[in-house]
């Protein structure tokens, strides 16, 4: 079985690496055309290509190095002078693979962590930067809406390098709805989301979220100089970025103000909403912290956190990457993710949503139909229901009773015709429990949790509109179906110029302008009803769309909802 899966897993790993690598650097000739913007800290010189101005790598915080490693971001107040922003900007240190575990992934982990590879991919600890893209000719008087992008990557990898908003900006211009596109770089992996009692006591938790928040504050201070309107900001993210979007809504109990003004007025979440999580000082969190400390050679230090801060870069990077990663047997039982700390996130996000402790703004939220397939490629030893139960119990929820996991699994039809990728009959069963595991992981982390989230927010804020969707445009893709992150190609980049790309981008740009995806869309695009009206999803296919009742797998949804206080990652 392992030999059968090896080519598939290898392809998935290589695809993940390729997706995480930075976009190609522009040639010298392409970068000779420049534009400039003057902000309070200096003059930014950007590049111009295909009608879009690009300003990359703009620092917004002091380098989080030395004593500032594993500390909340410190605002950059020094002058930038004349700053070269013609490039893409750096990536923060990445966790592509764990440096521990099976031979293949550990070798890849150490190889990718080498200084040579990091240099090639422009990774550096000094990475807290912004990227701004706008239509050519935009002036400080333009007052354009602002689309603020938060990248995904399992809170382990990603950067603004990966996401060129040029095609989106150009699409906005072609629709007569120009806008400014902004993306924020934030710390990932152990650099941004390390947990443990030492972290909690030091006030060093959820650093990646604080980086994002400071990026939003930077927009308020500076985006007018780029021609953006700071009062018309919509935050948008995919996967971990979508989870971050709600976290930004829920930060500090829902306080999204800065200098007396709202940081954003709308939200778009692609494949992610709330993840019920254990607190920063939980047992598994401490295990991860202790592992990092041990691998960094800090176990005997009187102050282990100070030791981590003083460790050389390579030692600390390899130590943080020694725990299980998302591209591993542990899958989405993430080592690093936002966790309640009583201050930044005052409670687990699902509780904050149910209590109305979040900034209630109009929102779009939805999923890929087969969210779980990508995360179920690494468990080919699961051949029976008992093995599936034991895997979920021991890897995800070891602190609860096994019977609670049995109850969850029992809500899923054991037939391979019922699992994910959905509606594919007996096909795609690469190992006996693959399709059922894919359905469970996809539902618990994304699809059915989204429905529970919408029900919670509707109950506490019934007058705040929301729209929801299910993407099925990659139906028929072998093994993966319409898999997690496939919307990056289809929606973000519009690689396939089909109905789905056109419709979704049009909905999003209309939402950016009016907080309603229907206002201003062309007559050949279907009207999208609010979710509260009949609890319907807009289901997207390559050539059309239809409305779908959001009631599938109801027994599983009800079980997940009823046990949300137990199912904590």
C-alpha cells in the first residue's frame, strides 16, 4: 500500500513546495519602469508592469530578531528614506516539512532549512513587511476600496511573495471598480505561534495574529497615500488566512478599532472560520514547547525562553521545525496555530462567535467541496473503522474518551461511495479508510464547522448579512476532487477563464465596493441570496452555478456542534 501511494504522496509534497515558493522575480527590463509614493516615513519606489504598480517589502515593524524574537511586533517609527520597493519582499522562516519523522520528510526538512535554500527563497527572520498593488495612475485623491489579503498555509508557511494581486487589480479596473490590493507578511510556525506556559507568562502568544493586526494599523496610517480609503477595507483570507480573518474579527473580544476608527468593514473567508482550540498552556502545547527547547539545546537553561531568543537562527529554525507538520501523518492536528491566551484571544474562537464577542461585519464564507482529501494522503495504514477511530482519537483528541470519537465516526457512512471526494462512487479509494477520513477532516475543520459558525453568528447578529458557498468546479480530479486550496488557482489567479472564476471575482469585487456581492454584477451572473434567507449555498461549477440547501450531513454537523467543547485541537 505504501508503495502504491508513494508517487501520489511525492507529487503532493512537490506540489506543496512549488506552491510555497516565491513568484519569479521580475526581470531587470520589467523593473526599470518605476512609480513612487510618499508616506510619512519616506519615499517608496515601486515597479510597474501591465498597468499595475507594485510596492513590495515595505517594513512596518522592527526586525523581530535577537531580543525581539518571540516578542509582539514593535512598530517601526524610523525613517525609510528613499526605499526600493520594486521587489516582492521577503518570506518569514518557513516550515515546509518537519525535520523529524520519516526519512523522506525529515531529509527534505533539513535540506529546505539550510541557509542556501532560504536565501534562494528570500526567507529571513526580518520579514515584517507589507506589499501594496494599485492600478497605474492612482493618486492620493482616488479613495479606492482596499482589499487586505491574509495568506494561508496551515500557520506554517506562506508569504505575500506567493500572491500577486495584479490580475485581480486589473479585473477591478476592467469592471470599472478599481481598488488597492494589500498583503501582509506575518510570522508563521514556531516563530509566530509557539505556545506553552512560558510563552503565556511572557505575553508572547499569537504573535502572527499581532503581526497581522499591526499590518491593518499600517493600512490605516498609510493607505491614503496610495489612493486607498482607510474606511473601506475588506479583509480576505484563505485556509489559515480565513481562520485569521475571523481571529482579527474576534481579537480583544471584538475590538477592531484603531485611533477611534474601524480597521475593516467587511470580511471574506475561503475555507476557514473557527477552530475550537485548547489554550496556550495546554498539555500538548507544553509538549511542543519542551520539544523545541530540547532540540535547541536549551533544556538546562534557567530561562528557556531567553535561551530560545539567543539561539542562532539555524538552530532555532530546525528546533521549531522538529515537531509534526501539516504535510505529515499528523495532518491538520496542527503544532502551531492561534490559541486562547485570555488577552489577544480571550477565549476559543467558536465561543467568541457564539457570545457575539467579535466585530460583526458583512461577510462571505465558503468551502471547497473536498476540503479533507489533501490532508488524508499520509495515513495509508488506516484500513478498518477501529484504526480510523484510534487515529483520530490519539492524534487529534487524546484527552477525551474514545467513545466520543466512536460517536463521531459512526455519523459517517462507512461505504466508500459516501466519502470524499464526494459523489465519485467507488473511485478514489486509495486506501480503505481514505474517503471517510477525508470527509471527517474536511467537515470538522472546514465545511460543517462553517455551518455551525454561521448559525452562531446569525443567532447573535441576525441583521448582519452573510453569504455562503460550496465550490465544486474541480469535480472529477482524481483522488483530490475539488480539494483544499484549489481556489487559489481558480479564484485568486483565475487561471481557468471560466464561469466560476468570472462569477466569484465579480461577486468579491462588488462586495468590496458595496458590502453586497450582488450590487453591480453583470446580468448573466446569478443573484446570491443571503444565507439566513433559506440557508442556501451558492454552488459553483465550471460553467454555471446553482443554489444548494446547506443541510447535507446534518447528523455529523449536530454531533460536532454538540461536542465542540470536547473536540479541541
